[in-house]
C-alpha cells in the first residue's frame, strides 16, 4: 500500500468504527477529501486509490486543479466562504457548494448554473454554535431559507453544513436536531439527505451525532502549507 492508500484506509476504518459504535451503516457516511493547499498530483494519487469526491476552499486554486485534473471524473465540492462575485465559477465548475448562507447566493447560483448541467447541489451553512468569526446563517433562519431555496430551479438543496468547535459536543447534537426538524416539515425538500459535519479531529463526534458527510483534509493529506497557494 502506498501512503495515500494507507491514510485513506485509515480514515475509512475510523469512519466505519465510529458508525458501528452507534449502530449506523458505514455506508451512511461519505468521505469528502479536503485537498486545499495540496498539489494536483496529491489528488491524482488519492483518486488512484479510489477517492472520487474532493473539497476545495479557494476558488483560484480550485479552478487550476479542476483544469489540471480534467481527465478524472472527480466530483468537486466547494466548501469555502462563498463571495457574491465568485458565484458564476462555482455554478459552472462544481457539483456541490456547501457554504450557502444567504438566499441571494443561492439565487445567483441557480441562475448561473448552465441548463445543460445537472442541478447544483447546495447545503445551507449554519453558524450552529454562535461563533463571531464564522460564516453561516443563524439557526432560526434555516426553516425560511429552506422554503425559499427549495423553489429555485437549478439548485438541489441537500442539507446543512456546520463547523462546530470540536470540543462543543452539544453543537453537533444541535445541528442534527435542526437537520431533522427540516426533515419533519410538511414541505421538506425532496433531496434533504446531507449533514456535512466533522473534520479530521472530530469526525467520530460528528458521526455519533449523525453526520452523513465528513470533510477530511489533514488525516488524508498531512499538514497544510499555506505558502503553496
Ligand atoms: C480545511 C477544512 C476542512 C478539513 O480540515 P482538517 O482538519 O484538515 O480535516 C474541513 N472543512 C472545512 C470547511 C475546511 O475549511
């Protein structure tokens, strides 16, 4: 086994064990490989050992990699902060955008998605633990945003994305409660199936709380060097 395969297998085993501990199906949690700051070659190696979904945070860096890796059938997820003036590239080049926290951003993504493409998958980012420095809408805004965003023609609203402080276990549970609350609404969106929660350091906590997609960078690719980008 090469290094990429070893680290990926290690993370997959962690996911599986975390699921088994709380009687969840291991297949109910998807692994998103967070590749920001890592060169295209690192993604190519991870792809070669079976990884298909990759998450990027910085648009310019992501566009370069998308171009360099065109020959691979990668599912690209944008997990960074969404700026209003960058939505066109996101709408055209990605399969998923996780950090949608305002109606206007969802509207722009929907209108800029090409009609020749499948609808863009989006998640509403929620500031679940009320951190000042963080992006995301307030929990109390979610129900209304769901109603509005699920009317848009070229996006598929899939669920919620949160980044709780790793030690704040209650926040993981709050995210799950909110996720379920939308599900139990009369007019729940058709494809409401994704709770994007958990990173390298807290994926077990996240899975125990009900995450369906963990976004893992460091545990797969090693430490990041931001001077590369
Ligand atoms: C960078 C990043 C991750 C990955 O973090 P690791 O701790 O390296 O696993 C996950 N989610 C978001 C939103 C990120 O920006």
